[in-house]
């Protein structure tokens, strides 16, 4: 039986980057019984979307005017994830340009702490109706720099559901 990782920091610690917790579903695994490589792109997209939602939440003008397109996605695998594994995806902003931004996503097994993969996303901010590139507003750059530290979304039920220990 897998034991839950004992961490020194509570999931809402202000010293932690934004984190997205999820559980691998059976249908996401391939014939080798591990997560199919293309699914990591889905996981990275989910974590990036939740991160961006967290940094702009509560600011109606940013929510209405912000849109982006992914122009580059890279993934470097270190170890496999398997069905029912609970994953922790930590997201941080690593680049802020005029129209582009970079996010780095570290993927770990949330229960064992094993490092599984590294994802890097480059996005370009666009106008929501015309899809033309636009400059990143300074207010958005500032909240992206802050990075929603200490916030998390728990779709795995690690911290928001009762655990059998």
C-alpha cells in the first residue's frame, strides 16, 4: 500500500508555488500500464489553466480581456505515472516578455514525492476577438510574477476530502 508523503509544509503554505493535484485515470494509461505520453500535455494544460485562473481570479477586467495561445510545449520525462496515482503539478512563471510568457510545471507523485516530469509552456497573449498578439498588461505581469503562491486546486482529494490513513 502506498503511504502518503509526510511534508513539513501544509498545502497552503505561502512558500509553496501554485499547485494542482489530480488523480490518474485508468483510461489515460497505455498498454505498458503507465500514463500515455500525450496525456502529460493534457495534465500540463490543466495545471496551466488553473494557475492562470488563480492569478487573475477576482479581477473582472483581466478575466474578460485575457486570452492566450500556446506556441510551444515541451515535456521531459523522468519516471512513469500509473493508474490511480495522485499527482502534484507545481506551476511557476519563468518568463514574461512583451507578448509572451513562460510557465514551468514540475510533476511529482503527490504521495511518494517521486519526480516524474518537467513541462514548459510558452504562451502568447492575444486579443479575445481578433486573435492578434497583444502586449501583456503590466497588472497581469505583476500577478503572474507573484504566481498565486500558497494556492492550490485539489482534484485528487488529498487535502479537500477525508483520507483513510
